[in-house]
C-alpha cells in the first residue's frame, strides 16, 4: 500500500503502519486477522478505536484509528494479537 510499511510474520502480512500517509487518515494502523474466533470478534467489537472492515470477506483488515502517544501500549497489544493470528 502506498505510504504504508507492511509488517510480516514469515511470508504472511499482518499489519500496515503509516509511513507517509494512510488510506483514510495519517495515523491509522491496519491489522489483518485471517480467521476471527468468536472470542477475538467479541474483543474487537468491544473496542471503539478498532474499525471493522466495511465489506468483510476472507481475511479481515481492521483499522486502529485516532491514535495518540498514550495509546502505544494498546497498539503493541493489538499488533501482538495480529502477529499471533498470522502464525495459524
């Protein structure tokens, strides 16, 4: 994606970080969840800062938006979850 830096686990992409700009806003982080478990779906829907895909199909790309410096631990937590989901 233009303006984004892709992050991988092996050959599997699991995230996009803004480099120069993002698709919607400059501070968005995109996370890919290949298969959402019911518990992960519940955690994602409970978090208002995570936007679900507009047209869900196949692997699910979710967006972390409105990111502030105090959200870094939140970002690392969700990057870790996407990383773990990429190994399956």
